[in-house]
C-alpha cells in the first residue's frame, strides 16, 4: 500500500483549522502581519526592532509539527535540537552550550503572552505542536523590558487559535511517514472542533493530538533498532465569552506530554556519520506540562485594559546510563543510572493598560507577579545495592540501606527553590511630524528567592549537608529606547537599545564534585539599527538589521572530569556582532521566493574560567558554542491558483556553518545543508492531500553535543504524506 493511500485510511477526516490550499501570502505581506508579542497588536512593519512571524499557512506548507521543522528558517535563529521537551532556541548566538543551559534558558517562551518558562532551571521547555497554531512570533534581541528574565537573546511567542463564537468550525490532520533507518512508520493524528454555545457570545474550542516519531538510532548495547522512539500527546481547550462589544473573557487550558524511549545522542568514536548508541539499558525521558489561564480584555475608550492569570505545572523524569563510563557494578552486576525527577509550579499574574487610538502619543503601563515552587531529586541509582549494603554493613559504617540508599539510590541531592518576582513595566512613545517616533521603555523588578540544596546520607559515605542561604533578593532596572523614522508606509528606519537578564541559582552537584555552590545573574545589552523596505508593492520586500550585543558575567555550563556532572560559573563576557537580511520576492502571481541570510560573529571578550581547561579557562576571542557565522534559508513556492486542484509545490533549503559544540571542544555542529520538498493538491473544497520529503538528500549533521564524543544528529531522509480537512 502506498504511503498516500495509508495516510488516507489513517486520516479519513484529517485536516487542520485552515487548509494550505488558501492562497499564500503576497510577497511583502509579511510586513502587514499583526504581531502580539509586544503586548499590543501591531504591524510587524511598524515595530522598531527585529520580529518575524511564522504563520499558520507557513506551518502547513512545511508540514511542520515541531520547532525543528520551521524555527531555523527565521533569521538569526539556531535550534539546539537535543532531547524533546528540553531543546532550546538560540537567538543571535546568545548561548554558552549547544546542550542545555544549566539555569534559565537564554530565550523566553510564551503562549498567547503567558510565560512557559519559570524563573529558574526549566524542567520542560515546551515545543508546542504546530497544529491549530495561528502563528509563531520570534522577537530577536533582548526583551527584558516587557518580558523580564530569560530573554537574553530574544523571545518566542506561540499564538494559538482561540474559540470563535461566530461560527462552527472543525478540522483534522493525518500524517504518515517513513524515515530511513527507522524500523517503524511515524504517524500523527490531530483534530479540532469549535462550537458556538451562544451565538456571538460564548464558544468552546477543543484540540487533541497524538504523534509517534519512529526512532532512527541503533542501541548496540541493548540490541534495539530505532531505540529513540518518541510519543507526543496533547490536549488544548479554549473558552471565549464576549458578554458585550467591549468585553472579552478567554480561558485557555493545555496539556502536552513527551515520552522518549531512549536518548537521542550517538557516540561518535572512530565511526564517521554514525547512528549508533551503546548503553546497557534504555535512557528514558518523560516530560509533561499543564497550563491553565484566564484573560480579561476590556475596552475603556481611550485605553484597553488586560488582566492575565495563569497556573503552570511541569514534571520531568529521566535517566542516563553511567555504566558506559564506569562499567557494570561488580557488587550487584547491574548498571548504575543517573536519575532525575522534578516538579515545578508557577503562578503568574499580569495587569496592563495600553493606549487606544491613532494619536501621536502612545503608552503602555503594566505590572506582573510571579511565584515559583520547584523541587527536584537528582542522584545515582543502582539496582540491588540496598541488599548488598544490608549484607555487608561493615563496608558502610554499619548504616542500613534504608538510610543511605533508600530505593537503591546510591546518592541523592534534593534541590528546592521558591521564587517571587514583582515588576512594573511600561513604554511611552511620541510621534513627531507624523514620521519620527521616539519610544522610551523600562522595567523595575525585584526577585526574592529561597534556594535550598540538600546532599543526603549516601552509600559513598560523603558527608551530607543542608545549604539554606535564606532569602536572597535581586532588583534592578531594565531600560529600552528606540527611534523610528517612517516617511512612507513602505519604508521604516530605526535605531534600538534594549537589555535582557537572567537571575542566578545553585549548582545541584556541588556537594559531590567540589564545584561552586552558587552562581550569579548575567545580562545582555543590544545596540541595533535596521531598515524595512517594501521595494515593489505586493512584489518585493527587503529587511535588514545590524546589531552589537554585549553579554556580561556569562553563566556558563561546564562539566567535571570523569563523572561529567554539570555546573555553572560566571565569568568573562562576550561580544556579538551580526547582520540579518530578509527578502521576499514575487515575480509572478503563482511564484514566491524568500531568503534569510544571517552573519553572526559571537566571541568571548574576556577569560571564561574553567579549572579543568588548559590555561584555566577560555581566552578572549573564543567562539561561543553553536554560534555559527552563517545561517542561510531559502524557499521557493509555486501554486497554480487558477486550477480547481490548486496544485502547489515548494522547496526549502537551510544552511548552517560550523561552530564548536562546547567551550574547548574540537567537535563542531553545523557545516551542512538541509533540503525539504513539499507538494499538495486540493481534492475538494476543504480537503487537501500532500506529499513531502524532509532532508531530501539525506544530509548528516551534528545538532548539539555537550562533549566531543557524543551528541545528537540530524534525522535521516523522511518521506511521507498528509491529508487535511477544514470545515471552512
């Protein structure tokens, strides 16, 4: 049976909320996309800053499901595609690792402006499934004024569709594909329904999805082919109540779960282009996120009032096989596992007022409150060690296993954190002579944290301790200023200064490794000039931005020798200079070409200390991990709109130049090109069938690596088919 026929059987009602048969946007129309990530509805062409929006139509044309399918097509963006649920978007090279930051990420993540990351180590970095997503907004450059911490390089805001009280709507999508080297097929089944309960007043929208991505790595230790299978499940619900023309109350609920059967890294060794792992047991990883929010929008004549409240819960459970370094334990005959379990809950509240109208004076004033509680247990588990301890008490100071190895845990570190943040933020703008707009912004904030780090009694008989430094406060002011000149609707020239920051934290493994107990905050300062042109109305647009970023007191993720336990230190600084160019060209009604080119020079400006490195650290001039000098993305789309079938075909190319995977590493990520091919026809009104090939030429590339001997690699060529249905 062909893949297309199988997909049809799988998704007889399959679709998405809006078929990709809809006409592609006119060239230059991206400039008219309304973005919300600035906490007000604004045209992208009017913003004094660098912002991109990947629309729902874009996502469908690309058969996108996760960030890896589309986010690197945005200028200045690299994706550290690590383990699902903890992979990080890096903007403008602001990162100290290609692996996983040991504290807050350097990019902020939001859904409908609601924070998805907490003020501390993120247990989960949600990769929201692309189904029924209206658009994904990417703000490049520090965003500390409006968004607070964890936006050193920029921010990503998912905009999901809300319930629509004006009409019934439904959609579904089915995808079936085959990846070279994978033993099984991959599939996705997704559906949406929107029902007005009270016409034009009250509506409910429900989304459900399940996705199985077949593994393509072989674990020679366990004998499993395609060991890294991934299952994604998700539910999303929206309720919108509009009791009057000026009042809107919206509730959003979301649940998304990732179940990874085995980790995604390979062991490079002497084998070029390997897809092999080697562990004695599967290294599983399970993550989940739940989010519940309520939002009120009220028009007050001269101003609009918005109030948001949300509750977010995250859970993570994972294991790594230490026996690949230590061998099988001779006492028990079992492999030692590094284990980690954690849970966090975040309460968030925000109120703001924004000016309404077209006058020369605009303003936005707001305040927000965040409360975090996080708890995690990290340690080493060795099945059977408890029985061995009780049979040989003399080797363990006479202490029973119930005290020093409960649940067969050789050692346990319990870290907790309680964080409260309160902040006030605002932006004031004034337009002179109808063409020149000066905007001043700022954020006053205070964080209060109460970290606690407990190293419990253990089978290694390392002295336990309980580190409680008490309440720690950090406050500051984050400024922003921009000047934009817009002499016509087709041209904008701007200058911008903005800042970002992260708060400090504690090192979980410090007790056993002798690494520093704590680390401090770091910050970025961004100087940027840019221009946005619509050279030919409806046919050609061109944007360019040049920037200089200073990164101060870098929080750098380092690793101890032998055991490879992660810890964070502050040190040195970095300077990042770059240029981003975007072009959209439509030579005919049916043909659209787009290109994004980024040059990025990201290097240390001072010594970054590392006692295990030659010379005691990394000198000024060292390239930042994963900060490729060149990022290039091209896309060519053709669609015959005059035909009833509306056939379309698109080809997309991405290139990433080489960059070190870590400080001091010889291994490099990048230096590869990926080519994707997509084609579709409209079978009947609202039903579209398509085929696609991702990584068409089966390019092999390294995506990330914490060390020079292990890392994640690109997914091999994947060929598949999709079937979509949309009621409207």
